[in-house]
């Protein structure tokens, strides 16, 4: 395992993700695979966001390296930061590609609603936005669960959280 601090690992991933040079992008895929599997949640979070950035410029490279599949696996994370970051990345990739990579089933919905309470305010916004856009035929069955988890956010200090919560309901 890498002996650098998690902050150094995350910053190196973030920096590499900002460099749009083909030679760097090739190395970035291996770094992202490592970052998505890192033991530190901050490194995983940064890697998720970087995958979405990379998809903007090199979508085929992201697909060929299995990074979308890895993001989908990360939806099983018990860490709210990692879960919300994977949701953000998959939502962005879905929007850019026109394909839906975020399939919210009942198990994932329960994890998402737990993470909604644990996430920071920006994570909450991303999770709420994902709940708004998900295409789940069983959504009506779980509407009460979603509303029960969302209504307490009406009194949040951040107006963006409140607006996202209102949109969900």
C-alpha cells in the first residue's frame, strides 16, 4: 500500500485529473483504479469525482478500464462520503452519455436514505438530486420512505439542501 498520506494521494489524483495531456490520462486510469480501492474515504471520494471528469474528455477510456463498473460497485459502500461521491459521478456520467448508470433498487435506496442523514450538506444535495432523477418503477412503493427521510431537511441551514428536499417531495 502507498505510504503517502491520504491527503497527498487525493491531491495527486486531483492534480492528475486536471491535466488534459494524453500521456497523463493513460497513467491516470491506473491511479484511479488504485484510488477507488484505497482504504481512505477521502481518496475514494476524490477518485470518484475524477472519474466523472475523465469521462468528460475520454469516455471510451473510462469504459474500457472498467471505471464505471467500479463506481457502481462503490454504491455498496457503507461510507456516506464515498456513496454520495459515487452517486455524483454516476449521475454526471449518465447525463453526459445519455445512458442511465444509476439504478436505484430497494437495497440501494435504503443505503442512500441512511447516507442522506450522515452526509455533509453537499453530499445531501447530490443524493437528493439523484433521488429526483432516478428511473425506478418501484419508486411509488418507496415514496413514503423517501419523503420521511427528506422532510426533516426542510429545516436545514443550507437553502440548497432545502430546495433539493422540496424538489424530491
